[in-house]
């Protein structure tokens, strides 16, 4: 009986700690095409917008994992950017994608959301590629942001990719992995072809103890080939940015969430940038046993931090 009571109490706590808010979807006209957002939570609460990574990788179907508790404290908005997820299902981009186009989309969305939810400011979250857009909003429109929250930030991606490539080549040489050495020697940075990106990520996953299964290699190659046709020029433009030189100061509160095992957006580069970055308020949160996907690897801890240390502190 005692065990049944304890189990019931545990289930009740879990139930009360989760949000079961209904997911709402809306189609907005942004950049002359239809773009889809989802939102959950009480509309009277502060507004928080997540900018997904990739580019081209929707987080909409996974959002409850890292925002279930946030929905009790925020109106939580996810956005499928052009050529992504539900937006792609509605329509293709009417023009070739550029970094400037994506920045304009993001700014237009911010304005639409503030009007829709009757807010003067919102909390902006960027993850990986999403931080490229997030930093631009923090640079150009800080007056619209309660705070900017960057997960696995893209700071100086050209240097990050070079450091990763050097590390992978050294590992391949030490292990006398002739296949890895041969493939990695073909990689150029910025990536000129999808094969360079494929070999870099293939051996990065292997180095991280998560090698691609042989049965998956063809599918991964095909995905990266089609991805590169849409996104590679825009990604390579983002790779050339060097935030320590170009953006030494941000005029809104800034928070970094970084996995210490992140070599894709190198954690050392991001930590060094944060140390020298000037902002009215800033704080960094480091996770020793997390990698590039810190948002998905540490969702409980991250939500607790946002609720207790960021919300209402700005």
C-alpha cells in the first residue's frame, strides 16, 4: 500500500510539473511567402521565441521536450523557417535564400509576434544556426528583446571548423585510420561541396563515439546533397562572420548555454567571446557532459535556469 501511495504521489508531481496547454498553429505572411508558427501557454505571460538550428531543421515536433515547463511561465513560440518543416509543406521560398533574407524574415516575425500578442518585448532564443539570426536581432534591434539566449552559439565558425578538422585529422593519424585520413584530406573550409561537410560530420560523430551506421550513410549523403543545394551558400556566408571583431557589444541582456563537449560550434571559442563581450547583463551556463545539442541533452536543467535566473531578472 505504501509503495502505491508513493507512486501516486510521484505521478501527481510529474503531472503538475508538466504543461498540457493546447498547441496553436498560425500561418503568417513573412517575406512574401506563408510561414508557420506554433505557440503554447497563456497569452498574458511573457513571450519567448525559439529560432531553430540547421539551417532547415524544425524543432516544432520536439518542442515539448525543452519547453514543457516553460509553457507555465511563457507563451512559447516555435517557428519553421522558410524551406523547413510546416512552412516548406505550404510553399517553397519564392527567391533564392540568402543570409540577408533570413535576417529580414526574423525581424519581420518579431514585429508580427509583438503585435499579435500585444507585447513591447520578447525573450529570444537561438540554437546553433538560429544564433546567427539571433545575434543579428540583438545587434540591430535590442530594444525589442527582454534578453537574448544563445545555445551552442555560432561565433567564429570558420575557425571552429578548422579546429575540428585539425582534431579529426590528428585522431585519424594516431589511430592509423587510412580511410579517415584520405577523406578528411579532401575537406575544404568553407565547404565547397556537400562531400566536405559529410566527411567532416561523419568523422566528428565517430570521434564523439556515435559513428554513422553503414546502412545510414547513403541516406545521410543524399540529405546533405539536397540540403547543400539550398543552404550551403547561406551557411558559408555565416561561416565568414567573426563576432569578436564584428560584434564586441550587445545592448540587451545576454545568456550563453554551452556544452563543454561541443566541437561543432567550438565551446572554447564561444567561452572566449563571452568573456570579452560587453552587455548590460550577461551570464554563461556551462554543461560539462553535454555537446552541441545541449538544448535537447539538458532540457530539465535549462528550463529551470530560464525560469529562475532569467525570467523577471531583466
